[in-house]
C-alpha cells in the first residue's frame, strides 16, 4: 500500500459481556465493564449479540460494572453481547522514506 496521508487506518476491538439475568427484551450484562463510570461513558454506543440482536445500554447497575440493556427481540442466557470500538492507527514514521538526506540507523551507530 503506498504511503498516503489521506488514508485512514482503523483498528477494531470488540468488548464482550454475558447476560446475568434475562427477561424478555431486557437483560443485565456483566464482565463487559468493571466500574459504573465506563458504563456511563459508553452509553450512546449500540450493542449487538452473537445471535444478531441489536440493543443499547439503559443504565448502570451497582458499583461493579453491571448494566441494564434493552434489545430488539428476546435475548437468551447463552448469548454474548458485543460492543465494537474503533481507534485510528498512524503509520510508523521512517525518516528515510520522506527525506532522502536523512541518516540510516546503521550510519548513526558507526
């Protein structure tokens, strides 16, 4: 891939959690976060499950990172709830690539 400064490189990670209690379209999810501050921060982000349901975070529950979520259909106990996160990655800067007069690492050692 040619070095283009307008190209955006994204890294994707997925946070997962598991239902603790399920009742129709609502569930209490655990092991995704470990404090209420994180639950509040990620509240606007949409959730999805391994079985294809979509949902969102309603509110935090307790002090250990549990959260109440609501989904578009009935959720089961054996489902996994996922939250995708994206981070922009910048390419490694090699001075020799951009500046022909730059010294190599080997020249600096000698």
